[in-house]
């Protein structure tokens, strides 16, 4: 019997079959590789530059605990990125505020209240002219102790303190019918002295150790402690060239004193000047 000439049919691989088989191998291999990667095997060194973009980061994935110290700088903050609601209590301290950072134009009205001012923060130099008006003073805010002239009781002015000086002007004279006529005047102190002061009357330009002159611009007559200095600036038709004759003081007390000018001849006569008294 003749052997059959038929051979077993073996299909020839085609291009499509090869591609499909290769794709399946790669797919299965990728899964195997992915499944076999140990934990934490992908770190910063395995990531390409620019691989992690904002779109690939989940919301709230980056927390404060994941940020390195000083990693967020001013240049990396967008406009209005940091708002008051994003700042925790006590985050902005005095040490973190630059010199000159807080100016009047950046402070909202009503932000700085009385309880936010430290003791001694507002002093005389920091008050604008006319800043404190009557309307801004609370009732009974100005007490006797806060006035220049202290009071020992309501309506009673205390004695001038040691070293304090009172100053004023005087003008005494009249028209004399004959030589020797006198005119009377008085000096009254705004605050009383503890005791009467020693009096010195000085002619124009005259000074002493206790009465050193009228000061700059003839506006601040001087007297040492415990002395009253009466400076004659102008004298007309006085009885004598010495003050003991032409102008004398009378009734010197802790409240003031009297002045008496004497005419040298008939006609107008006067004495004009300034005085200063300093409490002992």
C-alpha cells in the first residue's frame, strides 16, 4: 500500500500575528514589573525634571509638614495668595515686621484702639498740633494734679514750688503838679510764694548776681531762688537816677508788692519794665 503524500499542515506566522504576540508579552511583562516594584523604589532621583506638574498634584496633597524650611519665598507667592484668614494667631510678630513696614496709610480706621497701645507709646512728640481738643477730653479728665499750678483744695492755688519762676510787666506813673508827687502801682503774683522774696530794683541795663538780666529778646527776666527782681526798662522824669528814690517797693508780701514812682519835676513821669520772682 502506497504511503500517503499528505503532510501535517503548520500555519505560517504572519506579520499581524507577530505584532499581537509581542504586544501581549509587553503588556504582561509591564504588569509583572509594576507588581514587583518594592515600596518607596521611586524617589526624587527617578523623576525627570518637570515630571511633577501642578496638574498632577492632588488637592491638599502638599501640606505644611511636607514643605522644607524656607522653601516658600516671597517670589513664589502669587498676588493676594496670603490673606488675613490664612494666617494663624500670633504668626506675625514684631520681629517679623520690617522697619517702616507699617505706615499710617496702611492702617485701617479704627484698627489701633486704646487696648492695643503699650504704656508710654503715645507721648507729646507723637501728638500733632491741636490733636487734643476739648471734645476729646473725657469729663473730669483734667484734674488739679495735671495742671501747671497745683491746687491744695478746689479753687485754692498752691504755693509756687521751689525753683519755679513767675514773670510779668509793670507800668506806673502820672502827671505831677509839682516835684515830689507820687504815683502808685502794684504787682500781683499768679501763684503765691511760700514766703516773701528779697526785692532788688534795677536801672536800665543794670544786673546783679541775683538778677542777671532780661534774657534773650528781653523776654525772660531772671531772678535766682528767693529773689524778686524789678527791671526798669524806661524811666521818665523820675525823682532821682537811683531806683531807691525814683521807684520804690512797698508792702512786699508772698502775694505781690506795691510800687511807688516819684516825680522829679512837674509834668508827666513814669517807670516801665519787667519783673521776675523765683520761689526759694
